[in-house]
C-alpha cells in the first residue's frame, strides 16, 4: 500500500485527455482511461479519472511517481507517491515483463572523460534508481537539443548523490574501448590514462525517437499523380534483415521535418523504401469525417509518423498553450473545444495580440508605428476599429485602439490564412458581429489569423500634405502581413505559405496589395476576395476628391482653417465618437465616391491600377474571388441610414438614394449615362414607391461597383497573373453571405439551431474548398503535389479568360458549376456605357434604346 501525496510544486510529466459525457458513461470513461494507459506501455504507470465538469471527465496518465525516502534501495514501507494534483480515482498498473526490455539509448563505452558540455544538471537522489534513470531519459527525449545524458553516482560510493546530466554534445570521448567506435580514438595505453568506469554510464540519444503507426491497406488510397516523394533502395548485400532496413528508413525519415509516411516493399535485390510528406486527405460531413493517406504506389509495409495525425492528446501544455515571440515575450493562449456536427475539436486561441502601437493622439491618421512596450491580455478579443454607423456602439465594442489580431491554431498546422475583417457595423440587438476563426482552422488544418485595420476617416484621411498623406489603413494591413511573416513560425505556421483574405469593402482595399510592391515581397502566395476587388470604380479615390472630403468634414466639426496642419491638429483633438458621427452623417447623403478609401499617395500606392497591370509581375498569385447577390451598397449602408434616423435626419434617405443614382456610370458620369442606367435597370419610380426603386438601384450599383468589377478582375488575372477560381451566392432568403459559410457560422453555438443539415453540410464543403485553396492554390486539391480530389465535393473548374471559360461555382446546396455570370448586365457597363462616354451626341443613346 502506497501513501499518496499531492504537491503543486512537484514537476511530473503527464498526459491528459477529455472524455466527453455525451459519448461515455462514468463506467465507460474509467474503462477508456485504463485502456489508454495500457496502450501507453512505456509511459503510463498510473491513471486518474476526475469528474471535471458537466461536459467531460478528465483522464490523466502518469509515469512512475514513487519516492522512497532518498534511498537507492526500494523498500515499499518507506515509499510514497507524489503527484502534482490530488487524484480522485487513482489506478496503478500491474506490470508483468513478458520479454526483454529494449533500451533505445546506446551506452557509450567510455574509459576516460576529460570534459562534458552540460545542458542541465539535476540531483536525482530522492528517486529510486530506475525511476531517476527513466526520468533522465525522458528529459533528454523532450529536449530537441539534447544529444545524450549521463546518469551516475558522483561520489562512487554507496549512498552517494545520484546525478542526471543532459548533454549538448557527446563528442567528448578521448579513448574508446573498441576501435570500431565512431568517436575519436586516442592511445589509451599510456601510463597516465586513468581508468574510471561509472556504475551507470553515459548514453547516446538514438537518431530517431518517433513512434510509428503501422497502417493497413484500407487506410490508404493510390494516387499516381503525387510528385513530392523520395525513394531509397537498401541493398540485400548490405542487410538481409528486414528489421534493420526498416529501422534505417524510419530513422532517415525522422531527421527530415517534412517526412511523415514511409512505405517498404520487398524486392529480389533490395528493399524499396519511399518517403512521403503528409499526404492525408479528409472528407467532412455533419456526421463525422473520414481520412486516408495517399501513396504513389502500393506497398506491403506502411508506417505513419505519430504526431502527424490530426487528433492528439491534450497535454498540460495544450490546455494552457503558450508561444514565445521576441517582440512580445511569452504569449499565453487558451484552449477551446468546439463542436462540429457530432465531433469535438480542440483549437488553441491567442486573442487580442497587438501588431502595432495604438494609433491614438498624435498617431491618429498616421501610418502604424512599431510596438515599444507590450502590456496586454490575450485571452479575449479586442474592440473593432471605428467605422461609419457605429455611433451607438459601447466603448468595449469599438475603439480607436484597435490594431490587434487573433490567431487560431489547430492541433496540426502549416499553411496560414490572414483575413482582414472589422466586423459589421454595430447592431443594438446583436452587438458587433465578429468572425471566430476556430471552425475554419479545425476543418482546414490551417492557422487562421483575423486582423483589424483602420477604415473610414481614421484609416484614409488625406490632406495631400506629408503630415497626413492617406492610406494608413492600407499600411495597417501591411504591418499585419509583416507581423505574420516574422512571428507565425512560433505558432507552427509556415511563413512561405501565407494567403491573404478579406470581405466586402475590405476586399476592395486588400486586393490593392496585389498591384503594389507587396506582391513581389513574398508576404503572401494566394488571395481570397469575398465581395470586393480593386477593379471597383470607387476602390481608389482621386486626390482632388479626398482633399475636398477632408475640407467638408473639417467644416462640419468646426475645424476649418487656412492650413492643413491646423486642420489635422484640430481633428486630432476631437473624441473618436464625434469624428465617427460626423463621417457617418456625411456618408449618409453621399454616393460611393465620397467614401474614404485608398488614394494615390506616391509612397505606397504609386501608380494607377491600369498602369500596374501593364508592369510585369515577378511571381504569380492564385486568386479565389466571388460575390453574393444579397450584398450591395444599400444593404451595406443600413447601419448608416439607421444611425441617421436615430438622429432625426430621416430625409437623408432620399439624399442617399439620389447620391447613389448620381454615381451610376462612374466618377465622370453625365446625365446621358445616368439616363441610360435608369432605362436599363427600370429606375423610374414615383415618390411613394421606394421599395421597387430601392431594389432596382441596389441591382444597378451592385453590378457596377461589386459584381462586374469582380468578374473583370478575374478575367484580367486569369490572363497571366495566376490561377483564378470564381463563385457566386444567388439571391435567396435561405442563404447566408459567403463569408459566414466560410467561417462556419452554422456551427456557432449561438446560431446552430437555426440551420438545417443541408446548410451545415454546405458550410463544411465551402470551408474545405477554402482549405484546399490555401494549401495548394486549387480548391479541388488538398495538396499542391497531388491531383487527387476529395471525393464528396463537386469539381470546381478554373475561370479562364475566354468566351467559354467563364466558369463559376454557385454556392447552393448542390454546388453546381455555371457559366456566364451577369454576362448581359456586365456587358451593359463594359460596352454600352463605355461607348456612351465616348459619345457627345444623342444618336448613340437612341440606338441603344432601339437596337
């Protein structure tokens, strides 16, 4: 009988699992926990099951933890078990040795040691010799820089101090007992060679410590298109022993970070060994998921490197995940368990990480500045940036101090999606809508980063002076991109596999990076644009227009002055809410060309997009781009109109509609063009029929400013700049906006009861498409080195720059492929309106009405 003692300061390695009550009763949870302990044959000696919460039990596995009063001899009466926490139901394994014990470390045959490179020195005298030895070995296992360890009695006498030394290097042997040793051999016969053999010895770490999972044929699929693999033949002349050849191949894979799968096949003269990266593909459904490993050729023996699989036990470090970043120090995140259909997934969340200094006081309107002192909490998301329509939002929901990002890390990760999203405008009923990247990260096995950036006057005010040249919001995005490049590796991400993403007006802004120096700086490889593009007529505002907007805003808030410096100084003194209310008021009676946006500043944005398109591109960037029929300039302005009505300015509705109608045809529109658009979209209306007029105006402005520019960008991009995949969400009361499907909104606990299984299945498939695109540049393929498609998803053909190549995927339940999105409507804007702009007479207009 052992005494049990808990000591929170006692360091002991352990594994911990959550066993959910939804699937297991208390008795089944005990059986599961003990079975897991039995499977962890070399590690587990004790198992403890605790009633942690109403949702799950906690199963904790411990190694041997008995301490025998500092005596080397194990006398049970003097022994006690010490654990870092008090157990509830502790079970101890009864071990029966059925075969010889295999030692993975090699004992180095030293005769004389003249010096050692020590990483750590620990007194193990309080432990039994066998326990101390195995704990010393485990410490070296867990330390990637440890190459071996020494375990010895430092006094050479009974009762002396037992010491564990983990070593940086074992290259310290000066004499060897065997001439075949790989170490340097000296003449050990000289008279001054002191023979000193330690009772325990020095042990060299084996070349690989990975555990390998044998796979059967049902777990694999053949894919002859795999292009990323290596082949080694182990000649039978060297080794006729299969186990030796197998160990050689597994060892060779272990030293390569990207190697995940090894296959072996017996051949007459050699054993053929193939090395693969992680070739896993999965299909996801509401009822669960299925995964397979892709192989280029059949093999009799298949091994998968454990730790490369999707689901791993939640260890102490995963329950409280942390990463170290030089500019921030240690970031402590939180572990979040989410449910997708009938399955549970674990995601590490690091929320509210600053990527630039708060743009307050004198920093208002300026480009982002580096952080100097980092004091923050990363357990909660930070407030979003101010945007028009946020007048009633509480201070915890929106703030000028908003340059933060959130990182969502799945158990297994490599590729990265950086998505810019400030949330929708504040709604009194639902608050500020935010995107939770956990669901996309869990399904996609990619790291998802969501980032805020400044918009409106805070991000794009320009006076034309060096003091405020504009584009601060665009430079915020650049700062976030550079932060990801510098730090994402600390989270397990690959900085060479970053994709850029945004939605709605954010996509207009974000897509501009594709035409600037950022596209040639290797900051990102692919782009996901949902509902916007740089080809929108209002994406870049003229210098004349933006300076006039600044003057109108300054006059409205009482900051009009003779110099731009005085205007900016006055604007910096105003509370953020006052400035935001003023820009909301002005935008409520303005068209899209009055919105604050990027401007040609001569610094970051140096040339018009038409000229940038003519410049040779150093490397291709793949593009996934699309639109939604329920999106439009009027629907985007709902919060602005609602705020104006709350201020008693209901007449702004008429002014807003009139401004939208005046914008038809572009910034250089005229009455002839507006009449043509009025005829084409049936915009004639009576003063009391706003509903039909509103629908027609929404259709016209949606086509001109959103959908047709997206199609135009897809055509230009597909011609020479990268692969393009386009989608569209048709108008339907039952369909969500694209970005909400892409981020798994139907699975959010707050909303999941509102959605059918078909809608949830559609969300899963859209997330899988995006995952594939981020990983491979093609929504059909999970891997860039394989042409194998996930079987349950309909193929998504590429968009091609020709009459028959205008393919797009319709985001409805059946995910059909269609052609010719908005062909006639976009032809009106690209052909008819272009002709009208080149005509000064009415003959062209008459021929348009009567072709």
